[in-house]
């Protein structure tokens, strides 16, 4: 863990994060603090900024120059699927999610900019990837870890990762992945998540005994699901829940997922907008192999993770470095889960 020295010159701080990127400085768009036996680690989001930039065109050429043939991975990861439900028949060529074993040493060379996300087609992360990089080819991955590895091994150009929700708060597991991997935050995108209750054709709300979804989605629909008096079961992603309900033709089980997932997996929408808060925003990070070098032409947000020796007022002193320079912190997150590092 690189620690932040309390230097009087804030430019030193920024240069450490941009010119000498380390895995711990990889959070190059927000600040974080967490703890080992004798140290505490903290994540902070510094905001002299409002928005983040998304300059994938610049780095694209460098990834291309080193790129090799990717068609083997594409062939492996594309599969055709047809799902039928009642008289609804949805046919779409769905990419098969990458697993860790697909991550052989090939690099991304395709004509399209490839963006990894966790989940199946129809997951919110897929929509966030499309919002972040409108013309991209979104590449589904089974696990969050696989999205990181796909970028690190040049199989894709970027990864998009949910990090924080307006209702559910920070997704700590994904902070952990940011710290363990060597990717850099190069942008962020906010996506309004609108959950639907999906079931097979003919199934009514009264028939439901069980609802499947991603834990965040279940948490965000707590009130509606409590009223339905169903058993909630967590699965890896919302679209995976929809696919599972469809494939098994369940009559007593629904999924919480997107309206897009209802179309892809041939499910009916029993209820629209079941999230407890109508303003349900999830913040996704855009991750790349190379950091952005902040300039002065527009606002930037910087994220840093650092550790502090245990002692009275250490966090106060660290935060004073920013306060004294009028640097706005948008978020301070103690990363207690890093104690074991
Ligand atoms: O499971 C999904 O579809 C995801 O992309 C993760 C997620 C779940 C709930 C809200 C936002 C993102």
C-alpha cells in the first residue's frame, strides 16, 4: 500500500497519482482510506470538478498497435440462443459471458471498441457500458474479476463497473477489486436504474413465492418485495435472474431486472418501476490500462487510496492537507475490509 505523504505541495500528490501509477493509486478519479493492524486505509474522492472525461479515442490507437487477432475469443464467446415463453418468441444472438478460462493470451484488435461488463446481456451494466461508450461492443463477463482481467490481458479496451448506488451505497467488493488490480479510472457514468418485476407469461403477482435478482436490485426494491411477501434470493446479476426464470419456466418465481431483459428472455413485465426511490442512480466507473493525465483545461475528479499509521488525529491531519488547499472532497470512504492486506 503506497501511503500519502503529507507534503505541503499538492502538485506532488497529484503527480504521484498520475506519473507513477501504482495499483493503490489506480483510483485516479476519487479518494479512499482503509486499515491493517497498525495502519488505516482511506479512500477519498477529490472534486475540483463536476464531470469526468472519456477520451477512449486516444488510447485506442495504442491498444491497436499492440493488438493481435481476437477472432478466436470472439468465436468462443458468441453463441446463439432462442428463448420461448408462451406465444412470445425472442431470438437474439447472445454473446456468451467470458469466464476466467477464456482469458487466454490474445489481445483486442477488432474494429470495434470492446467494453467488458459483469453479467448477461440485458444487465444494467451492459446499458451503462453503452452509455459510456455509445458505439462499443459490450462484452459480458461472468464475474467482476473477469472484467478486470479482460482489460489487463488486452482482450477488451475498457471495463465498466458499478461502484455506488444512491440507495444501496458503495459497493465495497468492487473497491477491493480496484485496489487489487492495476487498472485506472478514466471516467464515470451515472445510470438511472428502473427495475421491473418479470415473470413467465400467464403468471400473476398472487402466484409468486420467490423473487430472484442481484443483491443491490433486491435491496433497492425492498418495499415492493416486502408487500409481495416473497422469498428473496440473490444471484450474480439481474439479467441472469431473468434468464433463469425463463429457462426453467417457473410459475411461482419472478425476477427483478430491466425491461430490456424482459424482451431478451421473453418474460412479461408484471410491474414497472418497482424501485423504492424513483431517483435510483447507480454510478459506474470506466476502467482502462492507462491513466488519464489531468490537465487544466477542464475539471477532473481524482480518487486516491492511501494508508495511515495508527495514531491520534491521523485522518484529521491527512484531510487537512486538502482542506488547507481548498480542495473539495466528494467522498471519504474508510476501507476496513483491507485490514488483512
Ligand atoms: O445485475 C445487473 O444488472 C448489474 O448490472 C448490477 C446492478 C444491479 C443493480 C443495480 C445496478 C447494477
